[in-house]
């Protein structure tokens, strides 16, 4: 019994937690040609699982991050009328930038590459993100709870059946 308890405790303590649905995608509205040092406005959507607005209370700060060389320029977005729809204004010097969606509580999403002056080349969304069953893993604590429950039922039944066997 002690060994079973210690094994379950170790499983609960050492196993990583699995956050179901812990990813999102940033989709930009059509972006016109971007000119150097000119202020531009871009709309964008932050969609959990790439399909729907975040269902929680507060997504957190969203925006766009432009990475070039060793520097990052981050521009914070403002919410628009529809859920999960935002707008951001930005001005960039001439150059080539990796563009990331800043997604509040979710990890930044790599959108594509922007050449200034020029246009945005959008990265395709990783198909591995949307594999059936890949977004809702069973948390480790649920598995551990089932194991502990089964062990408890086994021990209770064993104690009840043991005196009957001795008679």
C-alpha cells in the first residue's frame, strides 16, 4: 500500500501539467504595401485553436512584434468591436522583419516575414497544431486519480473478502 501511494505521489509531483488547448493563431487582415517610417494600421484576429475567440475572462496584451537582427519592436493592439479582433498601428524603418503575433496568455505566433518597403509573406499555419485529438490531452492528474481510485477499490474489496475466505 505504501509503495502504491508513493508511486502515485511521485507521478503527481513529477509529471508535467497538460494545458488543454493552450495555443492560438494570429491572422492579419489584408496588409497593404508597407513604406518605411510611415504609420500603418493593421487589423488582426487572435483565435484559440485557430478557429474561435478565447473563451476565458482576459486574454491579456496582444499586438505585433517585429524582429530584425538583435532588436524587437513591439506594438500593442486595441480591441475592435468583434470578439478576438484587434488593430495595431506601427511605423518601421527600412529592413526585413520576422513578424509575430503577441497573443496575451498564449505563446507568440510566427506570422511571416515583412520587407519594408514591400509586403508581408505569410507563413502557413502548422498543420500539426490541428491534428484531431492533439489539442485536448488527458491531464496527468486525471490518470493518477483513476489509478489511485482503482487501487482504493481493490484494497477495500480485498479487506472485505479476506475474512470471508478464512471461515
